[in-house]
C-alpha cells in the first residue's frame, strides 16, 4: 500500500486545484469519507490522532468557510468544488496501483477478498476502519485492493493508538519516543520535556532511557497483539496465503 502511495503522480491533482490551496489531509486522508458524505467529528479525531485537535478543528472550519465542504446532518460532505480534487487524487492512486500490480490479477483478487474478510473481523470500536469498510468498493480491481489495505491500516492505527495510550502517553510524547526509538534526530519540544520528566528520555543528548526503550518496545508488541486478533479469527492457512499473495505483488 505504501509503495503505491509513494508512486502516485499528483500532476492531475495540481492541475485540477489551480490556484486553490487544499490541505493534503483533506484529499488523501479524509477524501474518501467526504466523497461518501460520512465524515463525522469522531472519524476526524480518530483518523488524525497525532495532530492537535484545535488545528484539525480550525482546518475543518476553514473548509466550511471556503465552501469546499458542508454539513449533511451530523456528517460533512465535499461540495461540487472539492469533489473533482478528491476524485483526481483517487484516480492518481488507481493509476499508481495499476502500474504496480498489472499482470498479477490472481494475487490482486485473492488479496482483495481476504482483506475484505479481515476488515469485517475488526470490531466497531475501530471507528475509522469500520466507517471505511462500509464505503462502496471501487470497481477498479487494483484500487479496490489498495482501498481494502487502507482499511486494514486503519485497524492497526487504532490498535497502535490504544497501545500507546495504555501507559498514559500523549500524542506529542509518542511522536518523540518513536523518533528516538528509530534513531531519528528530534528538536527540544514539549514532548521531549515530558518524556524527560517521566525519566523515559534524556535531553542532552536526546535519547531514550532503558525504561523508555522498554516501554516503546512494549507498545509495538501490544500493537501487534491487538491487531493479530483479526488474523487469528481468519485462520492460519488463509492468513498465510494472504501474506504470500501480497509478497508477490511489486512494491
């Protein structure tokens, strides 16, 4: 899925946008929900757990003021001005998936069917995944597989958030903790200061302590264990076949 995303050519999106500036959050992360007219505050919040809520709320308000989205009851829907941009983004994604996976139709179809089954096994508590799996399946087989893999990624996102919230971490703390765990450089900020205060990191130089590394490894293990539940429900053989089909697809 990530390989397809990295291969997307957004030339048509830029052409359709013209002089308008539209946040990629709207086009790539919330676009499918806006096209279907099912985007709620709950979905926005769950889909963007690492963005400050006030920033997301301000962006949604700005889009309403610009006439790019509007309320349909409790949900938000893209207006006729925004729809072509979201559709151009979706079409570019479909082209990238077709370029990657054309010639592997049997694996694409098999993986799509299994991904659909896996998505159905996720609990309704997986708010974003539950809403996403209910969206109409694309007719294009390559985009359909990509869409179903996105649903599964929403399952894991939910499980990962639950895993780092379990020890009481904040979004700013887990962002810094993950960066340090991956060996990336981080700038002094609130998240680092909070980790230092909890003796999970040092600030000179920025690094995780033994307790911080242990906690981050535990979060990853907890994430995997939570997500594994739907694969266990599917069955070992079908899961193995699903993984093998995905591995045969160029990424």
